């Protein structure tokens, strides 16, 4: 009588990009619901994107509500890995990343209209001005960082109020600040894309303006 092949431990199966993205979406939703902080989100995302196996993805969600779509291989009795991607947490996420840099030296530069913000965008203004307008933008990933450095210049970032924004930059003889325009909601809905704006304003200014989405033409 032949031996039946032993069943593989699902936790040892290699994680796919779709698996990692599903877990990342669970984390973004948890942050939007106030279950974890932005710093915790960043730390856990680092673990997610470095994970090689499904088992390595488990710890980052151990203290969060169960989500059956996150790791189907760990709950399926047949240990089959699902390859069907879960729905995006926002219609705004996805697309081919656009430019990773905006530079203005004694001049001006704009990033506006319909474009896709990459995971990391670097902006540098020296004796010049830059406007980064996200009102009609999409987001290559659920979490993006804009590093803005303004030296004797200015950088303006316009963000609709259904996007979560975190501003952590430093102003030295300048200003690095957020302004909510009249009518803008103080918080974004759960599952919204997250944009972190960080950097330096030296003898210059970096201003993040949050504006109401309901006054912007809807993105198709």
C-alpha cells in the first residue's frame, strides 16, 4: 500500500505580489479605522513587502480583525493559493506610475491634471516654485510619500479631502504646514489612499492644502 503524499504547510508557500497587496490593503483599512497609527502602518508595510512566504505575512495582522480575503491559503482546507485579487480599497489606486521628480531652479514646475503619483515622489525647489496637484490624480499604490525640499522657494501640494495626508516636514526660517480649505472634511474615509508629505523648507515654504472633493469633477 503506497503512502499518501504529505500535505504541505500552507505557511511555507511562497507569497505572491497579489498576496502581499491584499495584506497591505487590510493594513491601510485598519489605519483608516484608527486601529493602528501611521508609524505602525509604515513598519508593518515594510514587513509585508519583505515577506517571502505566507507564514511571514501572518504576524502583521495577528492583532487585527480577521479578513478571509487576506490570506486564503491559510484558511482553505485544500491549501490552494488563491490568485484572484481582492477589490481595491479605492477606485483611485492603480495605474502606471508617473514622474518620480519635480525640480524647479529659478523657474516653476507643475504636476497636475490626470496623472499617477508613484510610491515615492521627490520635489526640489530653489529660487522657484512647484505645484503638485492631486485633485485629479490616481495613486500607483495605497501608500505614497512626497519628499518636498524648498530652499528660498515654494512647494504647494493640493490634496482632496478623501485622501489621508500626513505632514511631517521641518521648516527652518520658513514654513512647512497644512491648511484645510473651507468645507474640507477633517478626515478621509476608511481605505483611502495615504500620502505622507515630508522634507524641509529653508527660507521658503511647503504648504499642503486640503480641498473638498465634492467641488472637484469626479474621476471616471
